C-alpha cells in the first residue's frame, strides 16, 4: 500500500466576493449581494438571510477610514461563512465584543455587536495583506440519522487503517452512532462527510478482512497549529483485539500528521484513554460535575520558547512548565501599547451551553473587558465558560487577571513552543 | 506600496509547505531548559571528531584567506575521491552537505507533474525537497523496518523520475546488501534515476554491503550520495558529495551550485581521504556504545532497533516527545521519532562514553517518573 503526502484542502468552488466602501450607504448593497449570492450558490434561504443581515450590520458599522471592505461567501458545506475583510489595521474591534454593548453610545458599534450575535461562531484572522478578516459562521442543521444495525461478527483489524472513501466513512459513523461510540464528532454521517470534504475533519478507519469498518479516529483543526483528536470509535468488543485496534488507529493518525504543519494533538473530551500515548496537561470540569483530564500528544520536538505570563498566573504556569519538563523563558509581559479598546471574541456552543473566549485585541483595559465578558455569558445562562490565551502573545497575558477575578482558573497548559495555550475554565 | 499580494507570487506548493525550524543554539537551549551542559545525541555526529590530518589542515589555515573565494567545483577533492573510488573526476559533484546534493538531483530530473519515490520512514529531506519543489513525494511504507524493494518496484510508474533509497536507512539502520541492490537496479531497468544515499556507508563492517561504485558501471541510472558529516566528523563545515555515471553527472552539474562548498571544508575533506585508522576507531567506538545501549535497553525492557550506523532507536513506553523534553531538562539531547513516523521511538546517536552514560542515567530517571 502506498501513502501520498497530504495535499492542502482546496476550496470546493470559486467563491462569490465583492468589495464595497464602508458605511451605511452601501450596507444594503452588501446585504443584497450576500442574499443573492447565497441563494445562487444553493445555501439554505434561512442561513443566507442571516448572513445578509450580518453583512448589513458590519458594513453599516465600518468607520469611513476602514477602506474598501471585502465580502466573500464561503460554502463550508457543514457551515456557511461570510468573510469580511478589512484592509486597514486600525479597525476598532470593540464593537464585536459582546460585553460592551451596554456602554455603547453610537450605533456603529452596536451594528458590529449585533453581527457577532447573529453568528454561531466568530473567528478573526489577520488578512493576507495586513488588516483583518472577520469570519461569521452559521452551522447547517442535519436531520438525525436513522438508526443503523451493526453486524454481529466484525472481524479483527486487517492491514493498516486507511484514509477511507466516503461510503466507508459514512458506514463507520452510522455504526458508531448506533452503538454510542466515539463521542459527538462521530454523529451523523452527512455532516462528517461535509466536514471532511472542506478540510475541517480528517479520518483514519480500520477495516476487517472483509473491508468493513471496525473502528475510526478523527482529528479537526484546533487553533492554528494543533488538531483536536476525537475517538477512537471502536466497534469490537472488549479485549485484546479492541486494544490493538485503538493503538493502530492512533498510530495511523500520528503517521498521517507527521512532517506536516500540526504541532500536536489535543483531546479535550477523552472518549477513551489510550494509555501511554498521551500526557495529561490539565483537567477540565465536566458538564455533569467531576473532572476529566485534558490530553496532549506533541508531534514535534519542543525546542523551548517564551511564555508571557501575568503575575497572578506565574506560580501556576511555572509549576506546570516544571511538571511537563518544558523549556520556557517565563516573562512578565510589557504593558499593552493601547490604553483602551481591548476586545475578546466569543465562540458559543449553545447546545452544550458552553462559551470559549479568546483575546481579540489587547489594551490596558483587558482585565476589565475579560471580567465583563464572563459576567455577560454567565448572565445569559452559559454553564461552561472557558478562555484560551496564547502565552506566546504578550498581549494576551493582560486578560488573565480579569478572567481569574471573574472566577475562572487555569485548567490546562497545552504545550506549543511558538505559544503555549493556556486553557482557563469556570470552576476548574 | 499599494498592493503587494505576496500570496499571488508564491506557488501553491511553497505556500502549503511548512518551513523546517531547526533547534535553537545551545546557549538558548541551556537557558530554557535550565541546565548547564547538553550532551548532543540527536544529530548522529562523530564524537571522535575529524581525523588527525583534517585537524592539522584546519589548524594551519590563515584567517586572511577567508577573503578569497574557494576554487569553484572542488577540483582537487574530486580528483582525490575519484582516484580512491576508481572514478573519473567528472563523475564526482560536491555539495554543501549531502543535503544540497539532493536538491541538485531533484532539480535536474523533475518537473511539476513528476513524482519521486522513497520510504515513509526515512531521512526527511528527499520528501521535503520534492514537496517544496512542486514534485509529489510518493512514500512506500517500510516493511519490517526496512526498505521494501517489491513495494517500491510496484510503485514506479511513468512519471517517477527518482527513487531515493537510504542505505543504511536513517533511522532504522536497516540495509540492502550488494545482491539485493543489484537485483533492484536490474528490475528498475533504467526507468528512473536510483539514488542510494550512503551517508552512513563508512560505518558498515558487514562484507555484503554494496559496492555501489561498481554497480554504477553496469547501471548508469545509479547515483550515490556520501557525506563528510558522519564518519568524517566534518558536520560543522557542511560538505557532501555524489557520484554518478558520466552522462548523468554531466546533467546534474548543470543544476549544481558552483562555489557552494567553502575553503576549509574542501581542504579538510581532502585530508580525510581515506583514513582507515579513523574508520576503524570510529567503528570500534560504535560497537562499544551499541553494546552498552543494548544492555540498557535490556535492563529497562525496551525494544531496540538498529543495524549499520552510529545510532539506534529505542521504543519508549510513553510518548517520545515527552521523553525528549524530559531528557533535555536533564541535559541530554536525543531525537524524538514521531516526526519520522516512528511514534513512540527515540533515536540516540553513539556519542562519547560520558554522554552515553548521562543518557542512560537520564533515561532511567525519566522512565521512572512514568
Ligand atoms: C541519510 C542521510 N543523508 C544525508 C544527510 C545529510 O548529510 P549532510 O550533513 O552531508 O548534509 C543525513 C544527515 O543526517 C542523513 O542522515
């Protein structure tokens, strides 16, 4: 059998895009474009309408100095996404910060705030030519899968796990779902296939001698340099064959990721612990009380790096760095260059009543902004509040004090020499 | 500047490629890991250093000569090597390490749409250089930790331009003997260039190790790589070489970079050719260190893998990347092999006795932590 080095995921089609001047005058034009282009590309009318509203709000809120604003519609299959590109780096993002709405006087920022609220997920990335891309994502809904019946006598693993074709992957997901294996990532085959088609999910599936799926393992992008591992979903009964299957699937995943851009694998909700293969880098409180470990597997040697840590966290981080044997220069961050205007982005998962906060823009008021964000989402009934800080970014440290004041505590340190991720959680 | 669209100017295969980031210098590592000394067992360097004649050449150099260019294609060294291996000087091409020679070969024979063939678990640079040159690397899985001749023959097709064999293989130490390589070349039958990377050939003591220069006379598609970094202790000067049949060498010369090998490297390398006492001393050192490592592996209950070369691999009960870090924190650098697709394995070079003892003590302590 031959392997090929992974090719980057290419966009599925040409994507409709438009550039418009900022401000209210062109907001309706932008909305009409998104609505029309969405319908023309076959996006559900309900989702196209929501994206059109987002485009309208963002354009209306964009200040005159923002320069031309780019709108691009991306069909991610399992989600639709509107990318709004600002070429100016001087953009004030405070309006995206959901916690700010009560302080806002002028309508511009309220528009950005509304847009942020309309999305299921908001991401921010640096634009190719400087500036910023805001990604507003809406999840597509899938009808629940009819229950499949899993064959009685699946054989043991035969040969190396494969990068499965669609039919095999769908069968694995149907069967895993039927027996409750693998966790939420292994739910509804059409969604998994869509995720994989656009490069948001990767899989290895183990087959028995009759080429039937007996187990699978998935991984999905987690931040810029990591992947989150899900599973394995194992369809064999308890015993040596099941254990060997789990080990083979993990080995196949590691081999597939080796020599690529991925620095490590994180497991936030371990369905099944693979002993020896991971290290415990922290603990998260579970939804039903108790705690579960956060697991990590580095793909590359860690040559050491810098961790920018605020005074209140330095004891915890230092102890963790020592426990994990990391080579880190632990430094106190310089004060942020901006006095005011710190902002955080929130990624909400309404089904799990979970929100994850990430710094968007560092400023002197970062701690206060962080504190307000936590209060806001608590007030909205979110049961699980998490925050992810990149310790490679000196600006992120300033948010930590506010998060801790609001009751979050450090839960896990996910090692990455270019910037460890500090995961904070409510009640950790 | 109005619109510098960098991405538009960069080929997709370069954009998609992840840059290799070497480890930082020792002073930075010492500080970060909080240690005062680092034993380097991660790069397969020779703890004996260069042979005496090369040391003498280096000691004699006048710093003022740094202002002058070296001779552009290693005139004297090529003749010295050619005499020793019974080749024509034109068959020998030098590079800034064998690594650079890999690039010459890919540039000479491949264009977009072509592919190269190698193993999944071998020296990474063949795969990398192909990838960032827009050439597809096709990887045939190792079979029982060795290159799979049948699998590789099956994988050769119309657009396969170069087959890279690593013999002995880094990191497994596995190797093909003369008869097996000869059979493989006969079966390839000139359909592709076959490169045999012999960076570790001088460590071979077994009588059946290939005489590739002899095979080259029957198989003009055979290219042999050698390095001065391993046996010859000149890794810091960056010099390696290849030999090929005259017509193949004439092609590769077109894409080779003149003046890429520096003055000191050329002269030191020439002085090493072919110091048998140095080879014997290094081999004896490797034998002793290999035996010591095998004893350690036995004591700790670790599987060990190795063959020819100044390195061996040990299978860890915990992630290799964790062991790597914890060893660093104890002043020992070994190589975590997940990136070689050997997840869970650690590669250790045969350093000096003190370094090997430090490694043994540190590994024992790390594994005791669980
Ligand atoms: C198999 C193999 N080939 C080539 C090289 C590169 O050698 P050089 O230092 O001459 O570039 C190495 C170095 O590790 C190697 O292991």
